[in-house]
C-alpha cells in the first residue's frame, strides 16, 4: 500500500520499449493529464478500495517517474467512472468528483485546493462551466441514487436537485454538460437524444436524436463535443443543434485534444483512437491495457488520459495500477 507521505516513488517500471503499457503507480482509482504541460494527476485509493479511505490526489511532473501528494489531504475516495476527474481542456484547473470520499478542486495546477459540498455518497460524474475564471455552475449525477442529478450555482458549495433520470433498458444511461451559467445539456437513453435548457435546468427541450456514450460534454474553443457510438457528436451553436462530425468511430471515453481542435483522441472497447483532421480519418493509437479490456459499460470503471505534450497515454481502474503507454 502506498503511504501518504510527502513524496513517493512510482511503481517499479519494467524495461519496456515503445508500444507497451507499463505500470507507474499501484493502488489507484482515477487519472487525468493537464493538456497545457503534461503533468499527471492520479487518485490513490490503495488496493482494497472498500476497506481503505483513499489517499488523495498525487501529481507527477516527470511522466510518471515519481509522484507526490498535492491535494492538502482534502480529496478522498475513488472515481467510479472515467468522468469523475473533470479537467479544464485548456489546462491548469481540475475538479475531482469523488465517490465515498471528499470532492474538491484546484484552479492553480494543484498548488491550492478547496472542498466541494457533499451530496450523500458522492458522484459518478459532473460537468463544470469552464467559460469563467472561477467556475460557479456545476451539473452532477449522483451515485446509486435512482438517477438523481443536481446543480450548483455557487461553485459547488451547495447543491439543488434538478430531477431524476428515468431508467431505461440498460439502467440509468445519462450524460451532462454545461455550456454557460444558465445553458445546460443532457442526454439519456430514456429520452432518446440530447436535451437543452437555457434556464439552469428549470425547463428542457429535446434538440437532437443523437444518443452519445460519453457522460460529460467537453467544450473546446467554443465548440461542444460528446463521444458517442457514431464518433464525435458536435454542436457549434451552444448546444442548440447537434451533428456527427467526421467518420464513424465507436467511442465512450473522451474526447481529449492535442495541439489544436483537429487533433482529437477518443476511446472505446476497441482501443484508443486518434484523428489529426477533426474526425475525417481515425487510426488506432493504442489498445486498452490487457487488465482493463472489459469495462462493464461505456465510461465505467476505466479511466483514460492523453498527454499531447509528451505523446503518452495513461489508464487507471479502481484499486489497480495506473499504466502508461509510450508510442
């Protein structure tokens, strides 16, 4: 078990060339990468996720060679989905929506942290309004709550229940997104598409029959993106209309962005897929790690991250190692 000390070495990394997944840290439950600098943030859970309280967020600035805890003992628990860690796609800001532990955030690359208000056991995933310097609007989906989803308008200090998603044939399939302070989007299997609200969730209107797979919408350079079974589902008018962009590719994790909006990475059970032309062509960038090849559903358990600065991928799963893939 990795102890909560000031600094800790990474897992012993076996010799490996390019094109292989290697473990860099044991007993983890979430991973994300700051797109601006390639710094890696990992949630350390310990190997016994139901017995241990969790050991917070650890950061590596050397591509996983070493890690140090940076969260000031604020963050606890684990990430149930690949969307529990919500990273600003422009870098520096990170929200951690945790299950069975304290949630919190940093707005300065991990130097300082603040707590979020608690809602029962915590979150499966949540979306953040990155359009302002200090986010106030957060749209979250509560864990094992019968489909309850909540909104915060004060930066996560307090929460208001907006409603309960209707269970469909696969369970509670749901996704959330924040375009601006009052403009929210959601998708659900029961609704059979994407819905939009312009009054902070008071009323909703269906705007698309597309049903994404990704649980959290990503806004990058003013364009809204969801990962889906057909590939990238995109809106260029603040969520009012949606269309599939580019060629089909099966995706349930992501998207993550590289040097620009043309360089995009998504993932599905078939592996990590990459495009450098906005989705017009896709290529397999990496398979999933062998221990993580059978996630229970789209976006669940498996965490993935893309480091465009150093051309690396990372993968994590509750209680298991975080792996790194070098091309």
